[in-house]
C-alpha cells in the first residue's frame, strides 16, 4: 500500500491535469474549482464500483485500491479541513450529503464507507413524486454549508423520477492573510487582457520588504500565507500561491508546464522570503460552474457515465435496476481582497437508473501581477490542494 504522502502527490497531479484541461477549454475566462471536492466525488464513485469501471476510476485517480482513497480522506483530509476559526486560523467547512430514493437502499459495505470515511448525512427521499423538492433541498444544503456563497448548484430540471441517488460535497474556506494588505495603498492601475486590451482594476500592495517569492526561467511564484490557528498542535499551514508568467500572453504555456509533471507545484514553491521591489496584486472575485462529467469523458473516463458502467456496489433497487452516473455538477467561488480569501465549492453526483529547476535570484524581485495568472490554495504540510484557478480579468467572471 502506498503512503498517504504519495497518494496526496498523486491527487495533486490529478488536480493539475483537471486544471490544464479545464483552463484550455476556457482559456479566455476566469475559472476556479476545488480539486479536493471533485476528488471526493470520484473516490466515492470508486467505492461503489467494480470491474472495468473501478479500474478506469482508479487509473485516473492514480491509485491502486479504494482502501488507499479511503485512507487519504479518513486520516488526512479530515484533519486538514478541521475548522480553525475559533483560535485565529482559517474558517473551514467540509461536508458530504447523500439523498437516496426510497425504492433503494445502500449496500452495507458502501454505507459503511459513506458513514465512517466520508461522514455523509444520508436521507431517504421520494424522487418519483417530489424531484423538484429534493433538488431544492440539496441546493439549500449547499448554500448553508458554503456560508451562502454557493447557490442553485443543481438545476431542478436535472432531477427527475428516474434519479435514484444524489451525492453532494461542499468545501468552504475563509482565511485572513498572516500579513494583511493596507487598504489605503490599494490603487487603480492597468491590467493587460489576453486580447491585448487594458482595463483599470484595483491593485493591492504592502510595505513589506520581504515576501515568499521565487523566480524561474519564464515565470515567478508568490506565496501568501494565511494566519494559523494559535492552538495548532500540528504544523498546518494554508497558503495561496500565485504563478505569474513573465509574458503577458504566457498563461497557456504556463498551464501546460504545470500539468506536464506530477510534482511541478511541489518543486516550485518559494521556501524562504526574498527582497522584493515593486509588488502589485489585483483584487478579484470569481464564480463559475461547469458540468464535470463531460470533462472526465474528454479525459477518457467514459464508463461511469454510460449504461455499461458497474456501480452495483452502491445500492440495491427494489426494481432490480442498475445505476449509472448521469452528471457531476461543480460550482465554485473565490474572493481575494486586502483582508484575505473567501472560497467555496460544491460538487454533486447524480446517479440514474439504466434503461439498459530554478534560476539564480536577483537581489530584488519585482512581482507585478498586471496580466493573466494562476493561483493555488493548498495546505503546505501535506500538499493537499483545495482550490485552483486562473484570473484573466480581475473585474469578474
């Protein structure tokens, strides 16, 4: 059995593969998503699969068994996503929910995983007669779990009398910078768009002489740590990393580079503070939604979304019907300002019955994010990635 550290490294690589594919499809749009949220949904799907469907999911998640996935979430993610707000750390929420039709029942082995590993609240519902009401209930749950940031993650029309099970995951993060930006220093300046135009947006800065920053051949990386829990016994540290290409149109090239190797992010994290020259980072707010199953099919993971899938380990149906995944919906939000970052994400899986290298550093490094860039929010001790996004226009989605 591989170590949790290796599983997390694999999870990070999956994150960058998803990011590269998603950003290439939306190369001229602001995008944010939560890899850990999508990973949870796929891991639970794997727990209910067998045969070629399970093989395909495990191959994509770069792991050997469902036990390894379960170990990651029961031993690591549960600790990482504990709320630290009572003692000055980030406010965190991580919740799972299951809504299953009254004509079905979860198989004991799958229910054990749902209850003990993912600690998901499970509710029996009537999709046959109350599909719209169930959809509204799921949306209300998501809104509550994400502090009101994620609303209407699922269209009521996507839930109908054929729906048998909905699994939902919600992630919420709100962290204050360990060194806040001075609002009085925020000023409007030009941001260069990918089409060559410029727009005026508010840029933050501070008077810090040293920042976590490093410079590579054609990009720079900035690390902005969040305040820690004062009573933290373990060395849990959340940080936002900004990957800034040198070229104003260098975003796509940087995306391809990040996804090219499994440990790219780990190998390009600034480890110490360096003297900085000019420092500007735009404020931004992003909200977007997408249908994740189409992206997974594009990446060759087709079986879970066809009537050839094998999800027989999930539930028993009174009608003897088999299940397939009709869709996976994902919606995320992130806001970065002088105080810190607020971010949330929500993933929903619907199951339906089948009808059959670094360079030498200069004395001072300028970091002026006045053109499109990437960002990553992760926990540094483990390397678990919570959010990934690209900013092509700080004015909004």
